[in-house]
């Protein structure tokens, strides 16, 4: 009976050591994944539209039109005309691409956006 208790205690201690090692292993692999994810995040820089200023607001947008956006113009709802194309020559927002838009609007105004799609 005493031998059985010693063997059970030994088995219990061994299983605790092994499970502790597994938890440590999981923890280390988790840190590796976090590092890889942050490296990928750093590499994937989101392009911008418009100029960032101290008074500008920002908006993250994703092109879900199914086509490239070649023209992107904005205005405050109180303004009469749209801005010039905010995309640089040769630049286009690809389908599913994410961009950050920086814009200025007057107080209590809304932002109006006009886009031109690739034919």
C-alpha cells in the first residue's frame, strides 16, 4: 500500500512537471506569434489620402467597390465645389485596399466625397 502511494505521488509530481513544461512551451510559442504578428503589422503601412494637420480629422476606409478608385475628391457640405483629386498622379486605391483619409470640415458640417472608378 505504501509503495502504491509513493508511486502515485511520483506520477503526480512527474505529470505536474511535464504539464508545467508544456505551459511554458505554449507561453514561449505565443510570444513568438506576437512578435511575428507585430512584424507583419509594421511592414503593412496604410497609405494616406489628404494632408495631416493639427486640425484635421482622420477616417480609415476600405475600397469595397470591386474596382480601383482613381479620383478622390472631398468638400465640406457648406462648400460649393470639390477639391482637386487628392490621389497623386498614377496612384489608385485598389479593391480591398485600406487607406487613411485626413480631412478638414467646418464645425457642424459633414464631409462630402466624390470618387471616380477605373472603367
